[in-house]
C-alpha cells in the first residue's frame, strides 16, 4: 500500500521506509548512482539507486521517462548543497530498496516540460498533456472551486436538482444542438442551452432554493474562447429581491476566492448601472483594473468645424468621447498608428488625438492635426472635463455609439494592459469585481426588425416599468444583474417574471404572438398560473472563473477534454461518420451533395 | 425576510412574531374563524385568521388552494385537543397579523393529496406534482445522497473531473444517441453511454482518483424502469487491487445509508462468486432477503423416466433444480396454477412440483403427478439434498440453464415477497447487500456468432487467465464485481486492463480486428503504451439507489423531469418537430416516407 503521494514525502518521513507509486519524470546518472525524479499528482520526489542494491540498480538502468513504477525506500536527507527549495520534497531523497516496473512506456512524442508545444500536439496527445504539472493543478483547482461552491450553497439550503439533457428545441437565442428521436420519428430533442425554464419550474414547484453545476450547449461559431459544451453554476431562489439575491452570490464568489486561493475580494462589490458602465467605459463588463475613463463630449462638439465630431455630436444614437491617457505624451507616433489600426477592428474609421504639451498655453499648448478645427470653447471644455495635465495624451472616438464604445472601450483596455500602462500606474493588478445592473429589457434587432430580449424573455421589468412593455419597450429597465470581474462577465442573472400576465406582455413586446408563445412556452405560462412564487437567480460560467483563477491562456486549459475551434476532439476524433443503419433508425439521411466524400 | 421555513415553526417560536412564505395547502372555515394549512418545502403549519383583524380576514376569505402568500403572525399554542403529532408544527399555530397574496392560483386540475392520479396526469402537470410532499422528500433525499457521496469521496482524495457530453460513437453495446455536427458536415457526436474511456484516460494521465456524478445516455427500448438519460456515480482509482477497490465503495454505500437514513448496513458485505449466485439463486443479482435457495439435481435426474428431467439432466447447458418452499404444502392448486403461468413468462414450459406430506413414508408420503416417473433413488436424494420436511412444497425447473435460472429465479423472488412468504418467515425485510464477483469475461452471442464482453471490453482478466483469451475465452474469468442490494444491481465495476498487449488480446477474442480496434479505440491503445497505471473503478446507478431508499415505485418518482416509456417529456412536449432551416444547417433531412405527417 502507498504511504502517501510521491510529492508529499518530506522531512516528516525522515528515517521511515515509504512506498510510492508514480512515474519516471527524469533520470540522471551521476557518479555511478542513478537518480530518478519520480512524479505523481502531488509533485516530485528524488529516488536514489545505489549500485550496492544490485537488483534495484539493474531495474533502474532500464527505467525511461514515463515508466510507471512502484518504489519502496528509506527517506533520508539530501546531501548538503543539493536541496531544492522549489519542492515540498526538496530537502529529502529516497534511497531505493525495492523497485517494480508496473508498466513501461514507449518514448513520449514530446518532453512533458516543453513549454512550446502547439495546441494541436497537446490536444492530440491530451492524455500525456494532462500529466503536466500545470494541467494537473488546473484540474485540481477547478475541482476545489466546484466543491467550495457546493459547500457554500449547501450551507444556505440550496439543493442540487438535476434537469434534463434531452429537452425541447426553442429556437430563441443561440443555435441548438439537436438529437434525433428514434422512437418518435421526425422529432428531435435539443441539448439545453441552460436549465433556465426547468429551474423556474422548480421554483414554482416550491423547492425554494436550487443549484446545479451542469453542462450547457450552444452550437455557435467558436470565435475567441468558447466551447460547444460549457459548465454553468446555475442557481435560483424564491422570495428574495434583487439586492438579497446579489448579496448571496457575492458572498459565494468571495467564499470561493478565499477558500481556494486565499484571496480577499472586496467586502462589498461596487454596483454600477448599465448606463454608467457604457458612459464611462463603453462596456457592460468594464475592466476596473484599468484606471482610464471616457469623458463624454457629445454636447460640446455639436458646432465644431471638425465634421467627424460635429456629425456624431448631432446624430441620434452617436456620441463623441475623449479618453485621457495621463503621461501619454510619451507615446510615439508609430504607436498611435498601431492603436489606429487596432480600433479599426471595431469599426472606427480613424483615431483622433491631441497631445497636451502645456495646458497653460491654451490652444498653442496642444499638438494635433485636429486642433485647428475645434473652436476655443470646445477645447477649453475638453481640457476642463478630462482634467488633462501637461504631458497627457487624449484620444477621441466619434461615431455611432456602438462603434465608439467598442473601439474606445477596447483601446482603453489595451492601453491599460500595455507596458506603458503598467509603467505609468494605469493598471492596478488586483481582482476588481463589480455588479452591473439596470440593464435595458430589450435591444432592437435591426435584421429581424423587432426587439429581442437583452437577457432572456423571462426577466422581470423593474417595478413601475411594466406599462412601458406596451408603450415604449426601449425604455423598460430589467431587474437584471451581471457579475463582472476584470473585464469578464463571470455571472449573469435576474429576477424572473412570476406573473403570467407580465410574461404575456413581454412575449407581445417581442412580437411572439399568443399561439407561438403557447406552442413554445405553454408549460411555463401554465405553471405561472398556479401561485408561482417571486423568484430569481443567476448562472456563473465555471470554465471562465477557473481560467481567470489559474491565469490560463485559454478555457481549453481548464477542461480535461476540450474541443478545438472547429468543434472537434483531436484525441478521440469526434465527431465522426456513423453507420447507415444508425441513420436509418433515426429516420434521417445525409444531404449527400453537401458532404465531402471521405 | 423569512423567519424560517413554514414547516419548521415549532414550540421554540412560541410568543414570537414570525414571517413565512408558502402556499395555501388547505382552507377551513370553522366557527367564524378561517384556518389555513400553509405549506412550503419543509412542511405545513396552521395559520389562524381571526375576524378581529378585519383586513387580514378579508384577504383570507379570498384565499384558495395553491395561492402563494406571505404571512406574519404570532406563534401560540394550539388549543388543547387540536394538536397534531404528525407535524413538527403540530403543537402550535400562527395567529395572522398580516397576510399578502404574492400570486393567486387558478383551481389546480387535481388535489395535491390525491393518491390515485394516473402517471400521465402527474407528468403532464409535473410542476404541481412536484409540490406533493412525497415528491419533495424524494428530491431532497436524492440530493442528500449525492452530497454524502461527494463528501465521502472528497475525504479520500477523489476529485470530480468533467468528461465530455459530445463524444465519439462506438457502436459496441447499447444504441447511441447521436448529435449531428453542423461544422463537420456528415459527422456525428454521440452522447456518452458512460465516461468509461475518459476516466481510464484520466488514470493514465495520473489523476489517481476520479469521480463524477454525471448523466449517461442509452437509446434503448424503455421496458421496465429505464430512462433515456440516467445518472451514474462514476469512480475510478489507480494502484489498488480488486479487494481494495471494493472496500472503498462498500464503505461509501455504508456511509450514505448511515448519513441519509441512519441505517447500518452489514459491517462486511458477503462476497459471492457469479457461479455460486447462479447455482443457488439463478441470478447474478440475488435478492438475499428471500430465504429460499435452489438445490441442483442435474446429476440425480439423468436416468429418470420423467423425460423433461432426464433430457435436461443429460443435455450440455441445461440443468435441473429444486426450489424447496418450507410449509408450502398450504399453497393451493390454483395458486400453483398461477405460478405456472408466471414462470411461462420466462420461457418455462411447465412447473413440476411435489408436496411433501410425510417424509417418513418415502414415495407414499409425496403428492405429485410426477412422482411415479421418478425412481426411489432420485426421490431419496432429492429429499436429502433439499432437506425437505413434512408440509413442504418443492418446485422444479428443468430446461436450458438460462430458462431454469430466469424462471425459477423469478419464482423464488415472487414466493418470497408474497403474503405467504412474508407470513412464513421466507422474507427478511432488511437491507441485504452483497458483492457478486468472478464474472466470466465473455458471453457467447448466438446471433452475432461471436463472444461479446460480459461487462465491457476493458475489463481485466483474472491473473493467470490471460492465456485463456486466445485458447478458451469462455473459461476466462474477469476481475469484475457488482454490488447487489435486495435483488438489484446498484453498482458494477472492474479492474481494467492497463497493458496494451492484453487489451489487444481481448479485442481479438471479441473478433475486433486490429484495424477496427485502431479506428474505434486507437486513442485508448495509444494511451496504454505510455506507462498506464494499474487501475479500476465502479459506477453506481444513482436513480436506482434513490428509488430503493425512498421506496418509490418507479425511478420516475426520483427524477424531477423524467421521460415516459415512449421517451417523451409530457410537460414540455419534447421531442418535437424542428424547422427545416435547422435540419439544413445540420446537413440532414428526414426520411419522409417513414414519418407520419402532423
């Protein structure tokens, strides 16, 4: 039997005989003695094979990297000068008395500690890739997060109730993954995009407090850092208002960070209305580590000669903002050119700027191609509102609000994270959580020419905003809240609609007529008629939270067996073609013309 | 804010003002006073509305069943003679000071305490069905089981690692649920039948101890008590042998029963080889509560005149058994006729029997149509082996072993559970867990004319049985074990193959050639080459365990939103037809001819 994990052997075991199971991480022959760094999930320990133990030494000579072995030996101090303070076992070594090869290994296709592997190599050989210390730590940290979430919620009386994976397709929102039914020919299940409606029904059933850490599915194009299947910490509670619900889940996140990483998050998370987040940061998930803010100048630029500004300032739905970069005067022209290319990605047609050489000199102290087209009053107001000082740089965005927000919002983050930003105190490298609240109920979808739900159609309007659903949906504010951390939305939730007549009003605002509502959501409308309690909840993205906590570059580094951006598993070669018999049983056939022959 | 759950108000709150949230369970008007039984997930409490509180009384008059309400009131003792010892709150009542209707309810389609609802009604109105006390308790107990499992495994260093839901189809075993890929035209994912190969790969990756409580999927015909999606407690560990692995999971189940139901299961579960289970009970999941055993008489009946016995006794693969029923002489002829019909379900062509009136009289003391065709020596040996006493009844099975085992095995359980069995001490109403071990590696599949894996193809043969894989697969015994409880297999597992050459031998024994093995399981064979550790594990059926613990009639009573036997969700109407656009995106079309038009 194993004494302990290999990586746990330490001074406490000095003089003891221990038995360990693990892998050969590295082998060195030195001065007639063989040294093995032996590895298991807890870390490394050094095994010494002395030629005096002829049998053990002979086996040790056959050992190669990644052989799986059992070792029994005496724990002793390392000779002076050979200790390794990076390891828990760094002060000891194990003199082998007995060694057994449990399973040999062919030569691995790469060194486990090679830091420069392509992601294709890593995902193809995922079983070996997962042996790397960083990946082991990532998976263990992920586990600690999930278990601490469970402990916290269990203490508060939340109960885990499983909801179905084979559910109904309701094509509202993202694209569903479909599962053809064999028994019910021509019909399909959908994999859940979230357990939203089931958890609401559990509230109507009176379970009061629900949670689930569960897989959700979205068949979207995997830009950036998405996965076809992702894990949600899904929670719902009855009889609490927005403030009470936020308080619970703010505590939960604080608990997790403290328990798993011994990090103290802010005692109270700031609460920021959506409108303020957009005004100051151009984003509903502002990275508050970056100490830069927008200054709105729309009202100031209405009558300037610079047409780009004047037009944006006088067009409904457009805006003009300044982004003051303290000490930004040292940013070179070529860097400004790079930033100009960068904002173009977000649709900005240019990037105006002014260097503030000497405020006291007024217009003459400003350096920029656009200064001549801005009148004195505008320049003075700009200096006043931004609080610009000598040596600052001011960037401008003037366009449709969306373009300005996206482009200058991204620029704000880029400058904050840059070497310049870090060197000049524009970046505070700590955890900066906040709540963004008071989202609009609806966004206008130009393509569909109708309103769509900003969160989802089951979100409650603010008290007093119900009438706006019929009269001016664009003005209706929702009881919705997002938890934002360092520029990422890590959780989103809302108080839900618990009255059938309000739910029907929302469907009408979304141009979902009564018949369609009944067909798609009849079971919800039905449930709401039987004394549904006031309820609300939230869902956190576990993959994202763990990615941030581990500092991983990609969520694929915190998922044991992820898919590539082409939604493939390189390890098992899924998806794959299936037998004609299987298709026949499911009453489907392939659209041959579209499918490239193997 | 809520003081506590409604069902928790008790003597401790006497004299206090409490605020409760819940539902109107029942309303009674009595002597000018209105009484409400108010309900939440913790139970009931009695609310009294006195006409002195005119405002509250007026609201109370509007209350109907299932209205959702908030009540604030004074906790006082119930008048003498009106206490209810069935309720935690049975000694107190709450005199309402303030009541608010949070949401009214239309009249429910049935009374919540109606015990005679059809399952169709219950599943269609699942949201209301789940409000019933029994369903609330079932879901809470299910949660307690899962959380106790997690606590136990966490303490032992098992870590929860999520494995993919979108996996590769490997049509070996049950039928897969398929998910068409949009990005990879003509290809399909499969929903996992179990995370078997992923957990093995996690062992190869060195995670050492893994668990997951996860959904698995099988697209089978839903006879009996199966669900298309079911929940598995899936566990795997490295470096332990069969005995060590069983010890851990035996402790786990003991812990769960103790923690959740305060039940002490046997300190050590009996261990029974498969061959003995089949010999004594005709089943690999014997219900040991039933105190009846088979007596094998195959060798005794070779030369009797009764052809049914003689033929079975002399045919390879057939057997003759007796089932002695103590005091069974009182079983009537018509009951025996019913048992004869019962065994016919299992393929038995008849049911021979002998009543033992007086052992001392030898042949003359036996009453049966078949006695005349059995010679003295056979009768004497039968009496001796069965240990029959005066007043007993002996049933016989003689046929192919499978028919005998199924038919007489089922008869054994039926008699044990019958009123007769319970009255005559043949049924011990306690928890009777055991391990069944030493399963054969393979079963012969007559239809496919080849061996198939009895457990799954990754199960290790017993030490010394490796050579049999090539020479006589039918004799090879596996390191497999099932945990059986009261006639149900609640868990099954094995030590896995950790050497590539053994795995290849098993594939060959299964007539899976090298090319096919590589195509389907190449990633496993590959992984086994890199120092895979010895490993093994087990998977428990959570739905089944909870069904047994709650005493529910069906696993559908321990699943919040189950499917019917036609694999449909009556609440949401899944599966359902989908848009042509969705099918087009998935590169599939329906086989129209097969599909009944809506």
